[in-house]
C-alpha cells in the first residue's frame, strides 16, 4: 500500500513535487515519474554509477521495473532547504519472490519546478541481508514458474 498521504498543506512546492514523484513510482509509472524530471536529470543510487539524462534514468527505471512488481515509500519525512529536498524513508520493493524493506535517504535538487538531481543512499549490508532473507521465497517462486512451464 502506498505511503499514507502526508499533511502537505503547508509544504513547499519542492516537497510537494518530490511527493508526487514518489506517488508515480509507487504506481510503477516510470513515464509519470520521468515527466517530473529535467531532461538532463541525474539519478544515482550511491555508490553505483550515476545515470545522466532522462534516457539513462529511464533505462535504470526499466531494469528495476522488470525485477519488481511492488514499490512503496513508507513514512517519508521531508526537509527542505531552498531548492533541495531531503526525503528520509523506508522503501519497500518486491517481486519475483523477494521482498525488501530498506531505509533510504534521498536528496532531490529542484530546478524550474522539476527534479534535476535524485541521489539515494542506503545500506548495502541491509540490502544484502534482505536479499538473503528472501532467498527461500525467490527459490519457491522460480520453482513454481518452472513447474508451470513444464505443464504447458
């Protein structure tokens, strides 16, 4: 279930933009998310290489979209300073038998009403542990797919 609506009545336009961006991602609507970004936007999950420009960002979101069928932002806490919004939150990702709930801190730089920079940092140790915990579910999922394919 997507994050509960925050009381954004008094939030800055920059915070509301980031919240709309998360809503698009939760709907797995990459086109809607990309529409909220500048053409030369930068996206990076630190320490992975950055994607620069909408085409590269779209490619990265496309890879993620093939792996997951669930993305939720849980309880985001926003802070804003000028054109920069920080979003501390838990991201929930699921698909193909796996489930991860990860603490993430994102920094968004806004230019002319669009996201120009999106940089997420998270714990690789936490991510690795979540993947290890998901191995039995992933194996069951893959076995189910193999059994289904052999019946057809």
